[in-house]
C-alpha cells in the first residue's frame, strides 16, 4: 500500500524512534523542568548574593565593639546570604527563584539599615544639609550664608577653591533640606540629613525591584545596595542619592512615556519625579536634555512632529513646574543668593580632585597654565554628546542614561561619585528600554552621509573640539618656575617641614596671585600661610616667598614613596604649578 512502511504508517514510527534516541537538550538536559528559571537569571541572583559580602565584615567588627545587637543581626544576614546562595543553585522553578530574589533584597535592606545604625554622622554634605534644615525650621535664609564652624568637626571635609579660599555655604538645590527639616525637628543632629538619603535609597531599591523584569531584579539589588558603593554615599548624606531615588521611576521604560500622544497618570508622575530630582541635586540636570531629546525622537517617529512636540512640551512643563514649586520659597526669599547657591558647584572653581584627565596636570606633570581648558573641554564634550544623540538617536538611544556622565571625566573636579552614584539608572534603562524601542525614532536626515564611515567622521568631528581642549590644557607648561628650600624640624618621632623658601618666576604675560598648599599622593592640604612675598606676581617677574604650613608643621612621608609636593594655584586664570619638596 502506498505511503506505508514496516515501522508504521507514513514512516511515523521511525521518526518517533529517532526523536526518542536524540539526547536531551536545554533545561531537560540539566534535570530542570522546561519551565525552570533561565541560567543567566540564576547568575544574576548569585552575583547579587555575593555582592552582599562586601563590607559586611567591617560592619560586623565595628558592631561587636559598639552595638552587639546590630552585630547579631549582621550574623543572621550572613546565614541568609549562605542560604540564598544554596537556593539559587537548587530551586527548580521561576517563582521559587523570584522568591530567592526577594530574600536577597530583604537581606540587603537589613544590612543597609545596620550600616546606618553604625555610621550616620555624615560628611560635609550632611553637615551642610542639616544646617540648612535647621535654617528652614527657624525661618532663616539658607543660601549665601557661610557656616565655617561646621567644618571644625572631625571627618567633615571642606571644598577648597583655586582662589585660596573655601566654600562654607550650602550649594545644593533645596529639596533634600526640605525633606530633612521635619526629621531634624525630632533628631536635632546630622542624622536627619543622612536618614533622608538612606530611606530614599532603600525605597528606590525596593521600587526598582518591582519595576524590573524578574531576571534583572537581583542585579538591581546588587547595584543599589550591594558592592559597598551607594549605601556609604547615603550614610554620608549626599543629596545626589535623593536625586537618584527620584530618577528611578523616570528612567524605567522611559521610551514609553507619552505613547499615543497622552502622558496619562504615569507620564505626569514621571515628569514630576524628574522635576523633584532636579530640585534635589545638580547631577539630575545633566540627564534632562538627553532624556528630552530621546523622548521627542521616539514620539516623533510614532506620532509625527506636531504631536511629539506637544507631548514633550507637556512633559517638560510638568517637570519644570515641580522643580519651581520646590525652589519658589527660596527664590523669592533671596533670588541672588538662591541662584548663586544652586549654581555654586558649576562655577566655584574648586581645587583639582578626582580620577579624570585633569590628573595629567595635577599628578603626572609639573602643572598647567591653562587649566580652564579642561572645563571648556568638559562643556564641549557635553554639547558634542547632545548633538550626537540628536543625530544618531537610533544608535545611541540605548546608552542615553550613561552618556551625560562622560563629560565629567574632562572636568577639573572629576570624582568617581559623579559616575557611580547614577549607575542604577544605567541598569534600569538596559533592562527596560531595548534597542528595538529606537528602531523607528526620528533623527535628522543627513543628505549624502548615510554610510558608517561618514557617520563616524561626523561623530568624531563633534567630539574633536573637546579633545583639542584637553590637549591644550595637558600640554601647557606650568606658569611658574619654582625652586624650593625647605626648613625641617623634628616633632616627636616624626620629621617635617616648618617653612619653605620659594623662588618663583612668572613665565606668563598675566599677573598671578598664587596660593600654596602641599600634596602627598592625591588631594591637597589646607592652605599654607604666605609669611613674606608679594600677593600678586607681575608678568615675567620673579619674587621670593616664605610659606608656612597650617599649624607650623607638616610631616613628610618616609620610605620610598612619591614624596611630597608644594603646589601653587591661581583662580583667575586657573593654573597650577607643582614642585617636589627636597628632603
């Protein structure tokens, strides 16, 4: 009979036997049901579990000496970490692994609370925010008020400026201080200023856990609460942590904001959170233009130019209204002081610090007479990245939450906190805003420039001015030629410098007002006193200075390290000259 076979009708029996003989694949090969969790989900959860170990031993050691009940909780967290690690590798269903994710989150929250109980005095940010909260409670001005006594406390750092001074005023938008004010009314200490960002970090971490797709949830826990990174910024009282917490709902699935031309309740809430974040700390400002470009491009690809502009304008207006509502009282009270205060970190000309390219002139050469070009390069890089995002949003859109922070690498104040404090936003966008969301996004048409090589040339052209500024700043010679004659003395078992005679020659055509400090490794000492010598060094002139360290004694490092350097800086123009202190 046609179509028959000894093994069965139409060969079905043979095919069945062949399939049965094939080795098992996928989840079944691992002894896991086909509906079991993905292996990369297990990996994410395991990495998050491991991240909770970082810093836990130091916290436990401190707690045993000061707060034994807290140490007991940390010991219980150790047990939880170990049990979670075992369960990650053994559970056989996705719901079970999600429950393990939740256990990892609960353990992380417990460890952060323990860390806060052990260390909540805060740093200079907490001291300033706490004082600002106290000013608000008593109806006194917040901005433009110097509070030098705050920095007499141990552990409270001070931001020195290149003009030889320091900033003693509040230099952040007011929202964190407003939130801290009612807490300060109860606690009467800097603990109020550290509690607000700590609670904000915990709340945003829990919110992010629920907003992320299931396999990404533990990654969010690790980035927010693990690795020993962000919790310590919260304990220090950084207002940027409050801004981060408010930006989390803004960034999650941001490309869907305004779908169909309607903001809806979700879009209005996102816009309000964006405005509140801008009222909490200046870092949020740098995300705003990138986000608006991306939002307009995605919506224009869906709705056309007019409706896209309308929905973007309504989103922007809602954010601006929220931002203004938080700042209105302070702007009316003292507009000039408020404006100067919130712009202070952008124009204060703080002394060099950080891990960016400015280190070339600070750590690896004798200085630079054109430090301002690092700042120019930072601004040009920001503008170049904005232009590149507009022109190539389909390609750069997925990295939109990372691009704003690249500009800080070129700044004269290029600290790691500017990068890592916003890393949860990178994860939130990576997990919820896929590259496919930009497939139909609008971007300007560039006639005859459609090839990859042409686009690469345009992108390079946009970034070239920033690179040129960096080259100018790094290649410029120091403005002063300095020869040093130190005076040493013993102070107990230590040897140190009591004064340095400096012969300085101004190689530039600009009058300079030098201020002196010492440096061992990174950072700089407090300003040295100029005991003799002119306040202003004329162009192409030389002068003799005698400078003395604060307190009349500066210990010199022993061993074979890099040694100590005397630095001379000026604020206008921004320059630095370094000379090694001979021993």
